[in-house]
């Protein structure tokens, strides 16, 4: 089962676990906790307690499919991960992967490679739209052109760039 996870949903889940009624807190215990493990020297670091690592279902925020192959299927069993792009989500991504894989010794692309392709493609389209000389003269003008244009490429499809420079696209929970 694939769930689409947005930043707003992730924040809603985390705020429901922090504040809310007893029912919301009980539901949050069953929810997937998304966060960063920074200090394992806390009281629950021994693996006991309701908020311990063993009592929590973790979702890795930056773990790609090649990483899963690297750690092995036995270790990765049951682990959840988030991806902004997966090679077989739909026909467009499958076609992109089929075109891209032969250039990468048969390996299917992951979200980092697809994101790089998307960023470079959009930058080149903006440079073409405003002219190479203008783009070289002013990086600020190039960025303004990139924000003004819709993002559309073979990897991610249609999207947009917010005023703060972030590209908006869905995140998938696998």
C-alpha cells in the first residue's frame, strides 16, 4: 500500500501526538512517527518504554532504494521509507526509468537522480527562455525566470516553485 505523505500531514501527525485529547494521544501511539534520532542517551535509549525505538515504527526520511539493497533485505524488512519519486509509480516514471537505466549500467534511478535531472532540465529551460547571455549576467534574473515558469519534465511531470524556492511535489510512504 502506498500513502502520499505531505509536509502538512507529517506536521499534523506530530502535533496530534504533542497536544490534544486523550483519544488523539492514543491514536498517535499507533501512528508512524517521523523524526530524527539525535540523542540516544535519553531514558528510553535502552529500548524500553512506550517512546523507545523498539516500541515505535520508524519511517526513514532519506533512505533510497539503492540504500535498501546496500543494507540487505533481511535488515530492511518492515522498514518504512519516504520517497519523492519512485521508478514504477506510474507510466511516466516507468518510461523515464526505462530511458535512464541503460545510461546507468542498468540501475533504475532513485529520487535523488530524478531530482537532479528535474533541476537541471528546469534550469536549462529557463536559460533558453531568457537567453544565455542574460542568464550568465544575472543569477537572480535566472532564478526569477525559473520561479515564473511551470516545472514540467519527464521525471516528475508538472509542478511549481514556491516564492521561497521550494519545488512542490508529493512524497510517498513505502
